[in-house]
């Protein structure tokens, strides 16, 4: 199965992804939005459970498609590669009690769209349009889940890494914030909810908790520790012989991952949230660990580890 996903044909990725989503259907819980009166998710409480499941499947699958498109349009790998999308889905499903549709899954979709624009920034090309769109997507991600606002500095960092200094481009994030603020204020004044919206928005961090199973966390921890450690070793080896474009893109990806880790710490230590914002890190993580699946010499070992992780997910979900 893993060898097939290393091919340049998307068919195997589509089949594997849908089988994985369908196999965990009986243990999914999509009641994240029941009983909530919080801003952007208020109407979700009236949607039937099966429809929320279908929306969640669409969000996860479309997010994985975007990750694969970003990877295949970049210089990270020397050919088309569809395993990063499947890795993302498998990481997002490692706690089935949270359902396929979680606020962080929605924010992840927006952050992926943002990263897709940032990775299209080039040294010798004007990038105002890409930076503006990337900022708007990040603002939407933060609107859906507050801790994602940490990623708002990512467009500035991408400019610092990739482009020479152009002061007008550094003002674009501020301009996008002004436009987003105007639309938001108009919306709040229309619905007469401006006074309570900030507290409701921050309470999303506490309301939408991530139900964590220690056994699944252990299985995930082993997979991430082994694959990420080997991937960093491979990236370090490739980095010295790679093009400048590869170096800039990999720096941006690593900064993205560091910001997501910081985002988790912010939720835990500042907001005292039990949501951990852990799902945000799965976007850059799914791309980073893909290096070991592409370049490791003994493929059967790393493939077996991934299959064992998936089997443990099923066993704990159904028999735990």
C-alpha cells in the first residue's frame, strides 16, 4: 500500500483516504457543536450528525488534496508524491472521539490555503496578491479558532526568508487586517453583538476540547518521534546540496512547524486550554515526515511502522 502511494498517480491516494475515513465511521463523534452559542459555530448545532460527518470528510479530504498539490508544485520532492495527504488524514483521525469535523480541522483548511499562497512567493516576482490572500486565510483560521492568530506573522517571515525588502509588501498584512476588521465590525453591529463577541471568541479555546486517549497519544508519539527524527536527518543531508529555492521553502516550512508548536504552548500555558491546538501542527508535520518515506534506504521498516500505527488506531478505537 505504501509503495503504491509513492507512485505519481493520485488514484491510490484517493482510494486509501476514503477507505480510512469509512473504516472509522462507526466510532466517529460529530457532536462538537451541540449546545454551543459561540459565534461562527452557532448554526452548526442544527445540522444533522450524518451531514456533519460528510462535511468533515470533505474538509479533511480537500485539505489533504491541497497539501499534496502544495508538495507537488514545490521543489521539496523530485516527482509527484501523494503520501503527505494520507499522512495528514491519518494524523487528524488519531482521536476518533473528536469526530471528522472539529473547529481546528476547519482552521487547518484555511491555514493550508494560506501556506499555499506563501509558497508561491518568489525572490524576483511581486507577491502582494499572494501575501494579501495568505493573510486573509490566516485571519479566517484565527476567527474559527483563536490560537491560529499566532500564524499571522508567517507572511512577514516568508517575505524575510524569500524576498528582498520591499516596504509596500510588508504593509500588506496590516492592510488585510484593516479590511477584515471593517467587515467584522459591520457584521457585529448588524447583529448587535459587538460587546460579547470577544469573550465568546476566546471561550472557543475552552469549549472545543480535544478528547485525548493516552494509548493513542503513545502510538502517535512513537510514529512522530521516529519519522520526524529521521526526516530531519535527511533534510539536513539534502540541504547542503540543494538549490536556494529548496533552502528557502524548507526554512519556511520549519518556521511554520515551530509556530504551530508555539501555538500549542500558548493554548496550554497562557489560555489554560485543554484543546492543546494540537491539530494545527499536523499540517507541516505531514509534509516534514514525508521525507523519510521518500528517501529512507530501508523502506519496509518505516512502512511497517506506519501500518502498525494505523492498526493500533483501529484496535484502540474499536476495542478500547
